[in-house]
């Protein structure tokens, strides 16, 4: 399946900002979902509201009529619930 035909799964990392967890721990997710990850640089000083807005803008652009799932670790879990 082409990735754009699969539901979109956006992984929101914790404070360390790494994207390692979903790709190493759950590689089989890629068989069902188009797995993407939000990268937040350690130097990024965006407010919480700005991060939420960035996630929403990204999802609007990439959704293309697909179902969307959010997965968050630590701080990313809070961001996913916002």
C-alpha cells in the first residue's frame, strides 16, 4: 500500500524530542499506518499553544481525508490531548 492510502499516525515525542521510540519499538505500525513523527529541536522555544497550532496545521495539510491517530510519549501525550 502507498503510505497516503493508510491512516495517518502522528507520533509526538517527549521532552527529549527524539523520534526513536515508535520506529524501533513498533516497526509493525508501518504496515497499518503512515507513521510520521514531530521533531522538536532542543533549541525550539515555542509556547505550548504554538506547538498545538503547529500540530493542527500539519494535520490539516497531511490528512487528505484519512483517519488520523495521535500517539504521544510523556509531554507529547499532553500535546496530543490538547
